[in-house]
C-alpha cells in the first residue's frame, strides 16, 4: 500500500503541474437559465416516450452533473438528499443506504419502494435485498450527465418494484467533444482521488464516451489504515442511423470502502446521548488490531475474511440500446443489459452499548496488559455476495396517431423481462472489543481466537441463500394530447417466479454446519396488476395543473425467506402502494415552482434479521411537496420542502398498540436550500439540508433529534481551463442520527466534517 500511495502521489504531482501550466481557449460557464427548474427539458424517466416537465402529469426533479459535483456528495445516496420528496438516510458509508419517498415507510433496509436505475434499467431488480443495496454499485463521478427523479406517478406502471418512484442516473454519451481530468485530496483525512472523462465524435455519425475514477486512503471516518481502494471505469459508443441510433455501453466497478453501522449510545429520557470516546460521526470500529474473521462457507469449509475490507463491490456490465423510427408514426426501442455483480459486506455492529469493567487486551501493542474501561459486543456482519448478477431487457413499440382535429393519440406497448440472481452467505460472529473510536483492540475471552465470543444472536444468522427471481412484465400506455391538455393511462402486470434454496446452519457435533435436511426449497409464482391514470392542463404557457391516481407493487425477495412456506403451498405476501397526487407548475421571470399534494397508502409485510420478527403493517401518509428555483443574473437558488403527516393504520395482532403513531424515522418536515453566486473567476455556493425531529421506533420511546447539514464550495478559475475547488461536507460538523435500535443501545449518524481540495483541467 505504501508503494501504491507513493505512485498515486507522484501522479498527483504531475497532474497538478500540468493543469496549472495548460492554457487555451475555453467557453465560459453558461449563464443560469431563467427557468430554474428547466420545465422544458424532456425527461425520459417514468415516461413511455419522453415529455417535458411542463406537459407531464408526474412530479419530476432533475439535477445536472455539475450541480451534483458542487454538493460534495460522499455517496450516491447523499446526492438524493437534495431532491424534494426523497428521504435518503445516507449514513451507511458509500452503500447500504435506506431510501424512500413521500411518507412511504422505511421499515426494512434499502430501497424497497423506489427503483434505482442507470440509463433506464435497474441496477438491482429489488432495492431491499439483505446486505446488498443498489446504491452500493452506483459511483458518482464525471461520467454522470444528470439525474432524473420521479416520485409516485407512472413509476408504478413503467418500472417493476417501483411504486414509490424511479431514480435514474443518466450517463454522458459524448454529444459534446471534450472532457476533464482532475485530482482531489482530503483536508484533515487521508483520501486521494483521480477523475477523468472524455467524449468525442469518431465520424459524422459515431461518437464515444469514456470516464471513471480511482481513489485510495482511509476515508472520512477513523479506521487507522487505508480502507478505501478502487473505483470504476465506464463508457459507451453511439452510432446514429437515418432513423434512430444504437449504443453499446460497458461498466467495470472494483471498489472497497468502510461500512458504517450503528455504534454504542445511551438513551436517557427518550434522548440519545453519546458515550465518551465514541463519536458517531467518525467511528467505524475498523482497526489494525482485528484478527481474521473465520466463518462457515456453503460447503461447510472455513472461510477467512479481513474485517477491514468493509464493503467490497465488483460489477461488470455490458449494455445495448437502440431506438428506430419505423415510419408512419411507429417507433421501436429496446434496452438490454447484463451484469455480473458480486462482493462482500463486512461491518461491525454494536450488539450492546457495553459495560465498564476490568479486561485484558487480546490484540494490539498492549496485548496481555490490563484494560479498565468500557467493552462492548462487536458483531461482525460478514456476508458474502456470491452472485447478484442480472440480465434485463425492456422493449417498447409505440404508434402515434394524428387525429383530424389536430390532436395526437400515442399508444405504447412494452415487455420487460429480467432474471435476477441472489446468492448470499451470511455469518455473524461476536467479539469483545474496546469501546474506543481510535484503533480499538480486541479483549481477551475464553476462546482460543483473540476476542471471539462465538456466533452472534444465538447462532441465528449463518445462512446460505441461492435464489433466482424471474420477472415478466407486459405493460401498455395510452397518451392523448389536444391543445393544452395531456391525458395518459397505463397498466402493467408483473409476474414473478422465485426459485432456489435457503438454509440456516445448525449445531452438529459442537460446530455449525449446513444440513441438507434443513434446507428450504423455494418455488412460487405471484403476479399483480398495477395502473396509473393522470392528466396535465397548461392553463398558460407558464402555468399548468396536474393530477394522478396510481396503484403499484413491490414484490418481496429474500426478506421473506425462513418464514412461511415458499414452495407454492401458501399465499405469498406482497407490498402495495396506492397514491393520489395533484399539483401546479408555475414560472415567471426568474422564478419557477412545482407544488404537489399527495397521499400514499402502503400495505406491507416485513421480516427483520436482527430481531427475527415478522411484521404486517398498513400506513397512510398525506402531505405537500414544494420545489422552487430563482435566478437573477449571477445569483441562483434552488430549494424544496416536504411536509408529511404519516400514521400507522394497521398492524399484526401483537402490535396494535402502535396504531395511530407516526412511523419510525418519519419527520414531518424535510427541507433543502442551495444558493450559488458567481463573481469574476469565482463561484461560491452552499446547501442546507434539514430534517425535523422524528421517532426512532414505532412505539415512540426514542427521539431522533432534528438536524441541519451545511455543505459549501468555492470554485476558482485559475486559467481558462484549470479550476481549483474547495468543498466541505457537513461544514458545521453536526451529528445527525438517522436510525436507532429499538432498545436504544446503538444508533447511526451521518459522517462529520469532510473538506477536500480539487484541481481539474478541461480539454
């Protein structure tokens, strides 16, 4: 690692020198549009054929790549915190985030009700797989052109497992010749990163794009060693035809980063308090003094893991896309992608908040010496992502009829097919660890392995999963446009076939083993019909009103394993969301606004791995979502606010006491505001992202306090092509709790202050 760091430092010096000495003509940054929300932009997400925001009857937000970069996001999930209506708990590191929209609950990890896409196809078919979330495979760099986010609306029928919305990260395709190369380094923390992107025409009808990033270092949290390593490279080549285009794309990701899990805290009078020596903004419990974590493989042989490897993700994808104008109003389009996804999730979870006592160091420089202080149960969540590959295809055939009165009728028939693999091997070992945020050591136990207590949670969680989920989803959309009126209606039938096996290791001869006799066979089919009906009326060119009603589904995947029979002999639980929404869009001069009233009713079933409890809840959320922008000369500000009144309206018989309560972690108010100002060669900006207080549990016994995060940046144009930037995430170093364990022993916070300096060169 020292050699790698030395080489990277040498490259950094060379890049910095080159950038400062390069010159040449370059176009100045374009002045901000008077329409700050870009209402005339054609969006492709959640749309059968593409429509402008002003004509669409759904709530859509777009973020440009440069705006995202200025926000200094630490992960893909952090980007989403800037989008009104989206609730993104970006406290898990560079993956493992919990994401939802508009009061739809987060009662399981991941993004159950929201589909995360890259270029119109899902990263993973289900957003809430245990220990593997789609945001883990999405890396933010210069390859990102822009982001489109649809809340509610037609997401129910134009994507599978997306009743809450669609989040689509869209890649650059080389339409403009040029690119960037840059280097950044953490201030006060060890991280060095290189970024590049470039696109250009090859011929009159063919163009290409390629880009990516590589970084190494400790990262923004304390680990005591280099725990970040890797990056991505991706690209595409597009050939324009006389009647359309074809595009071939690829992506390679090989990356590791620390995973952040709940750390020990205390709860006094419903309030979370920190334990001395454990800063929830910084601690990870990764340490040079860990021993190898030896776990059980699927073939009952031992597997040895370096705990400090954290979250490892590997992905190789190849995609093919085409769109063809067949004449006479007919259009055929197809998107195909196959991905090989794998990795490992290794993180340290606080099994309790510790006990002060007399112990003995088992590892580290003080090995064998006495330790008088707090020790806690460090549970290593060690899950091998053996196979999360998928093959996806979405085909659409559309016909536009021009009617005699000048109106248009467009019908779109589509067929979505996907095969999603899911092979996981769980293992949770428990260790006794020093409760310290700075290179903690393991403490002596009766085991021959330093620090080892044994299998965690009573040996519940050594599990082998080998599943395949196949989806066949035909859908139909009909759109009608006459004058200022746009109407559309769509239906979709999702048919899921799940097959495979799941097993829990049991004690045999004093050791854990997978026994074929305990293997659970899975083979069931289930389907659901979804619909969405909406309309938009342009009162004037700058004022429009819309309304929509929708019904959608999110199928359960591995979260219902090990529960009820899944061999087709018993009913299979699903999760449904019914939504009503309506609003107005308005712009005048430099002001533009988007206001939406919404109601979402959710009916779901869930199983929590750590508590081993099954739940069945109903929720009702009502609220208002506001997005706005204002531009005046060199000043621009964007912002949003979402007010949500959510209630639990139904539960399983044993949980009726929580009926009427606000769901866990659902704040009434979430808001964003981001001003920027350009003067001379400098651009300065900030963003404030805030959330009101919420309850940490459905029973309303623990409060998650309100908090605000301030991010800031300064860009200075050193030459016409070279830009020096300083950006700071969480400028005021606030603690922001996003979740807490039900008994209050552990909680998870956003990361603390992280500043970095960057130097980039445009060519």
